[in-house]
C-alpha cells in the first residue's frame, strides 16, 4: 500500500504531483475510486490532481451534476463523478455510467460504493483518511 501524508493544505499540490508521478504508468488503467468520510478531502485532492494534470477550467464538485467533464491542455478528458446522491444502481446506469468507464478518459469517482460491481479489476482504490488533522492518501498499484 502506497501512502502520501498531507500535513497541511499547502502541501496538497505537492501530494498531487507525487500521486501523478507514482500512478503515471497506471493512468492507462484510468479509473480511480476515492473512498473516505465526508470532509476527508476527496474533492480537494481531485481538484489538485486535475490542476497538476493541466485542466484548463475550474474544477468544482459534481455533487449535484453527478459528473463533470474537464479537459487538460493536451486535450485529455477527465470525468469527475460524485455518486453520493445515487441511491439505486438503475439511476447510475441511466446516466450512461458504463459508457464513461469504458472510455479512454481518466475517471475519478467519489463515493464509488454503489458502482463497485461495475468497475473493472484495474480500478485503483484510493483511501483518504484524516489522522490528527493530517490527510493520509493510500492506494495500491
């Protein structure tokens, strides 16, 4: 299990750079499922990753839209999902979730529990926990 400790909010971009560097070869396995309690920093960390990847537009939480699409300066597409409000699997299928996860885009999913059975084995699970006011990002390659 790889671990990145974010001691301060000012360290978030350095942590994002480290996350990208470590996962560079795995961006071809383009799905990242982010787990963590409410307020742990999932959205904040994804925003930092997107910025470091060169996303041109403002990255906001997709809480109400369910999915936001972003493009990097090199035109790589990133889909950022927040599945917190999805209560039943048919709702997820109705928005075309399977088409998204079968695309060549980089995909970040917050609250992925409802989609767990739809995600490929190559999905990288990222756990964000708060330990004594520090954020700990854990993932296994």
